[in-house]
């Protein structure tokens, strides 16, 4: 069964606008971590932001914020003031904290974001 | 601080051959994970090593193997290559626990 679902295959966003990328997850593990990564066309995966399941506040990192709704099992990424350099594929990933799973990330299918001038 | 280094960046092999990919983690990181990325299957977890021990393995055939050395550098090996093994292979390292994984630029493997 798919553990991470990203329902938006692609989207266009205008420069300087905010964009929300959807991510829902499925786990029965009470302790888990949620991550967002950015992959430009060059291929490298760039870590953006992390949210732990027990974190009380939504994570923020510069222009990135994570809208964490635990009851809905939702972890949407918000990018404020989009820039042309934000054009990339964005992946949501989950790590379940059961024993020996710390090193295993499960990824969604990704959302391709294109920022237009 | 140097990032995760993967070598080689590109590799072309033929069916039936074997290949070894290398990953040098960020200094101080003891956890190294490997992923395969293909257009059809997306990103899939291969295995993870921590302190020279394989802690977790994904759902891949035994042709895929790996190891980690005492300096935390890791290698993965694929034997008897098949066309479907063509992919971007990504290595990631972390301090372990709840720390995020940081990825290398990947090795793009093409099988002819």
C-alpha cells in the first residue's frame, strides 16, 4: 500500500506567489518523521524541512513551512514568494521510527513545480 | 563541510556485467542509505548501513548488495545487470536517529 501520497503531479506558479504542495501519509507507528526534498533537473536531492510526529509546532525553514495536520495525516509544504530557482520536483518522504527503520525513507511520487516569470 | 560524494557520476554497462558504486558520507555520519530512482517506480529504498552493519533492506533481489567500511564509506554492488537496473542510484548519509538524510548527486547507471 502507498504510504505517501502526493496528488499533484505538476503545477505552475507565478514568481513571487505562494504555493502549497500536498502530501498525505499512512502509518500506524506513533513516532515518525516527515521530510520534504527538492530535486532540480540536475538530479541532486536537497533537504528542505523536517517535521516530527510529536512536534507541537509546524516546522519552518526560511521560505519553507510545513502545514502539519496530524489527525488528517497531512503534511503540506508551503513555499512563500516563489523564485525561478524553485522550479524542481518536490518529494514528500516519511521515516517510521520503529526499530531499525531510521535509515529508511519512503517517498511519494513527487510534484513537479514550474515557476514562471 | 564536504557533502555526500558518489562516484562515478555516470556509468554505462551491458547486460550480465556487474557494477560497484561508491559513496563517501558527510564526515561524522555513520548511517548510509541507498535508493534507486526510476521514472516508473520512483524512489525506492535499497538498504541502510550503520557502523558497518546492514540494518534494513528493501525489496530488491539478491543481485543488489552493499557494504560499509570502518570509515563509514559505503559501496553497493549489482551483479548480473539487467536492462531494468538502469536508474539513478542515490546515496544518503545522516547522523542517525531523527536527523535528516543528506543526499549525494547520484550515479546514473545505464544498461545497454
